[in-house]
C-alpha cells in the first residue's frame, strides 16, 4: 500500500502546531508528511505501524516520526475506553533548524532529529514527564507555548530511554548527494523487480557499480544484507496486500516473489512475529 501524503498546513511559513484529540475514531490511515511529528497516546490500546515496524500501542505510548516516515496507529476493537486521547505536535524542518542556528545551546537537538527518521519510541516514564508540558496548551500565550515546546524537545533529546523502530536511516545520505542518488536508483530497481529472482549481479548491471560497492551501500544505508533487504521488502509488499485486498495468502505469496507458500509463511513470521493470517485479522 502506498502511503498518502498528509498536508499538515497550507502556510508556506508553517512553524509548529500542537493538537489535542479526544475519543479518536479508529481507522487505518497509512500516511507521511514533510514535518516532524511527536505523538502521545493516553488511555489507549491498539497497534502502531511505523515504517516496517509493527508493535502494540498503549497508555503513555510516546513516539516521534521524522519527515516522510510512513506511520499510523489503530485502536484495538476489544478495548472500549471513551477517555482515549492523543496529543500530536508537528513542526517543520525550517523552523527547528532556524531555532538551533539562533540558539547554539540547542545543538543537542540535531541528534534527536536525525534519529527520528527511523522512528523513535520513548519510555513510559518519559511520556509521563512530557504529558504536563502538553496539557492545556491552548491556555498559554504564544511565548509560553513555544517555551514548553522547546522543553519537550530538550527532554526527548537528553533521555537515553529511547529505541529506534526501523533500521534504515536517511540523514547520512542527505550529506552525500551522489550516494543518495545511488540509493534511489537501487531502491527503484528493487521496486520494479522484487517479484523476480534478482541477484546482486543483476543490481550491479542495472546501476553500473561493482559488487563491493553494493555490499558497502547495503551495510551502511540499509543496515542489512542485500538478500535480507529483498526478503523484508517482499514481506512489506505482502503486508500491503493483506491489509488492502481479499486476495488469498497463497496468491499474495506468489505475487511478491515467494514460489513456496510454506517458505513465505516461515519468512513472514520471522519478520513480523505473526503469521500472514494473524496479520490480516488485525484489520478484519
């Protein structure tokens, strides 16, 4: 499933916005946007999907997403709590970059921003610390609201109680346009050919580089081997079909490049810690 692009603001000079939602409806809206996002779930139980990562979401789930990272969070249909709520904070790269440039004391935020493109999950105790900073934000003056926002970012940047949700990292590529272009070519080739039995040599011929260059590229930017990336990519495509179609699991396995159904089931469970059938039932 291709994620939709969500437009956070129509303003060309958009800086930041904090929104509170009460009694949120449950829907699978797979999306991304150009802004950073921090989300805090309260009195909640469900499932989060962040890039290739799938896990339980619960009370005090605190997450941060970098620009263009696909994500969504759905409710557990068996969890009935009318008090469920969410705080969502969006801010633009231009706004935060300008702030850091003007205030060198905030230099430590750069690491937080760089890591967020992989998706970050913070410990519940950090969520509890952040909660009062987000509460009743509409009652504060603009200056005080910005002050609280900066405090939120500082707390998140200084904690060690955080984990990365995805392996792939983009910031290092942005510093090297030539390598970024090569990664884009590699990604495009895989997107077009993942259903086939592609080998490293096929990729080398397509993007005109040596095998050693491809191996280094995958080790550095995909943080896994070529074969593992192909497997995970195919499983990701299978997830899209399981969620958005009624095609049989056997047909899906064949469409994403697995000629053997039992092998597909085994590889899927290895990647997602559940069977394809269990994954589909999450959205039944």
